[in-house]
C-alpha cells in the first residue's frame, strides 16, 4: 500500500514538473540572456548582471509558487482538486517539492553563469543566505496562500510574513523609544543594540552573518527549525481552512486581526523612532491616533467595509492594553535603575563622551589588549575613545553621572551639544551604559558640571591617554617620532621635519596651560573629544602631524596623532608661525 502511495506521489510530481515546461523554458531564457548574453556582448560589469539575475530568480520563483497555489483561491479549481483521489495536503506537498526543484534548477543556472563569466568564486558566498531565503520563501508562499483568500493577497502576505522579524524588531524599537523619552539615561539605540546582540540578532535570523562566516551547526539548526516550523504551520492551517471563506482577502479571523494589529503599529513606530519632538505626551498621543487610524484602514480593506465591527474594536482594545502593559512593565523595570551609579570598586574602566555605540567597542575588548599598554592605546585611538582605569578618574566620572541624574540643563552658549554617554565596564564583564540628552537652557548654572568635567579633563590619566606620546615615556620613545605642520584650510607644508624632542616641552606647556581653563569644560568633554583647542575664540590655521618613523609607507598611514594648534601659543612661537 505504501509503495503504491509513493508511486502515486512521484507520478504526480513528475506530471507537475512536466506542466512547468513553459516556466523552465521562460526562466532559462531570461537567466541566460541577462546573466550571460548581455554582459558578454556589452563587456559590461558581469557582477551587476549576476546580482540582477538573482533578483530575477526571486521574482520567477515567487510568481511560479503563487500560480501553483492559486487553486486555493478559486471555487471551481478547488472543487476539481478535491474531486481527485489525492488529498489536498498531498497536493500541497507535491507543489512544494516541484517548486523546490524548479528553484534548484534556477540556482544552478546562476552558478553556471558565474563560472561562464570567470568571476570570483567568492561571489557564491551570497548563496549561503540566498538559499535559506528561497527555501523559506517557497514555504511561505504556500502558507500565505492557505491563509489568504485570493492570489494577490497571498503575495502580499508572503512579503509580510517574510518581513515579520523586521516588523517585530520595529515594534520593540517603538517600546524602547517610548522608554527613552520617559526614563532619563536609557537610549533606545543602545538598548536595541544590546537586545539585538544578545537575544534577537537579525543577522542570524536572515542568515546575513553567513555571507562572510562559514556554515556551522547554528546555521543548520536555525535553518532546519525555521523550515520545520513553517511546514507544521502549513499543514495545521490547511486542516483548519474553511473553503467557504475562499474569496475573502484573509480566510482566518485570528490571522486577520494579527496582521491588522501588527501592521497598525508600523506607522506610529516609524514616527516615534524618527521624531525628534521631546514632548512625551504629544508623541504618545500622536502615536495612538496613528495606530487607531492605521488599524481602521487595514481592517476596512480586509473586511471590504468601512463599518468597523465590535469584534474589531474589542481586538484593538485588548491589543492596546497588552501593548501598554508590556511597555509599562519595561518602563517600571528601567525606572528602578535610573538613579543607580555603580560602585567604583567594582568598575574596571569607565568612559564619558558622546559615542552612543561605545558598548560595541568595549564588548570587543579582550585580556590581551587590556594587559598590553601599547595595544590598549592603539585600540583606543583607532576608535576615538579615551577609557579611564584609575579609581580617581572613575570616581570623577561617577560624580558627573550623579550630577546628570539631578538635572541635564546646560547653557550651550555659542556651541552645540546633543547627548552625553557614560559607560562602565564592570569587573564581571558586564557593561552599564547611560545616555543623557542635554537640554539647552539659557541662564542655566554651568558651574557644577564644568567643575566636574574639568576634574576629568585635567587628570594625569587623561593626558597619558590622549597625549601618550608626551606623557607616557615608558611606552613611547620620542626618538621614534617626528612631526611636520600643515595648513588647516589649504594644502601645503608650513614646517617640515620638526624635531620632536625640541617641540615636546612646548606641547606639554600648552596642554598644561589649557587645562587651567575651567569654563566650558563640560562642553569640551561632551563634544570636542576633551580638546580645548577647538573651543578657543581664535583660530591658528595650522595642524601638527605626528609620525612614527618605525612604520613603513606614506605619511598618512604612519600617523600617531593630529593636533589642531589653535591655542598652542608656546608651540606656535617656537615654530615662528604666529
């Protein structure tokens, strides 16, 4: 009996493939012409046409799958298939297998084109995420065709279901953007970065990570889980599908409201993320109105009536309560930590500046870099960071943190600042990050913030980090350095082959003199990378380039540091450039 059933399945599969002869011929012609013939004749960029061929592959597979499943959306065709001795579930299986064979054939044509054009074999690396996309896409078209009542809606729902992880990502960002506006110190971008890295990595979900990384066990497990999950949903909904609903845009009420609620959050989420209005109440009010309007429009389209039902209103109300409760719980959780400053005895290092993504940099630190002063300084310079490890410096940063918890008003004056980030790397490897928006307030008392910032800027550790070639002789031998002076606003050399040993004392004197000035220290630490020179009222027009003699190559590739000489009066006197 099983052998006969298998024979029937394969016979129907072969018959299905034969019915696709036109598709095979059309697809072969399209792929051949666009990926082989045209670039060969034009002698044009072959890689562009290969990627265009991949786009065509997706379109051809998408349309072919929709056509194969359109019998679910036509009463007469559905009655015809139900009259056959083959169950609908088996017919769906035959269609899926036939579509996979068709897709595999088109992939083979693309690979043949790459080989024929003699292109880099590395191009085939993209297939490590294209293949999962295609495999999931074939199954999603079948699932969406079951859920939808007509072919156009099936196509729309296929795109919706494929983008579902991205939509959920946007909704989570929406929640964090609300949190950001209510609880000071919590940045939606930082929270999202942490959440994505730890729990919801889109590069894994969409297999983008494997465009560069080799296939591993996680790849196989993740792909198998996704395909198995979609397959189980296909046969579950196929069993529950009521054929009398054929012709409706969406066959299942539960799925209809799921789509409506989730889609209605896209517009307010996008608005909230992109809006720079700091009025929390107005943003929330507008977001609610947008969600309600979007929900009404979507439900009206799906139900084909402008009269919204009570059930639709109840679904929206319940969804709104659930979303509000989830957002409220997140805010309550974050609110417990808004006034917390870590115990400095448990802090390994700290950062203060305006880099919202410092978490990424600190998370990449390893013991080899931390335990090697030379590597650590290079690591900081490459990322434009200054990290503090001395307990005194960390305490100064913590004091500034406590002041920011009390209030974030600051009189910008003639300058501009947006936010300040304070980050701590703890001894246990965890990271604490706070990101505060600074409010421009005319007449605000800047003294406390400036004094606290001054303690950080004027510290010996800051000088050893920022000007390591001046203050850290143990690790940087001045004999290995030389410098020259360029014009800031035009090309040319103002002074060449400047002896570093001779200019060093003048540079140190200027750096020390600048540290005496307390005014606008907070502004300098937030926006000017601890640099008072840019904060001066006059402008020198000269830049000092410091070069390492030991590094081979062009001057631009051998740079240790670049100093804007504005405010470096002793150095300018020595160079006779005043």
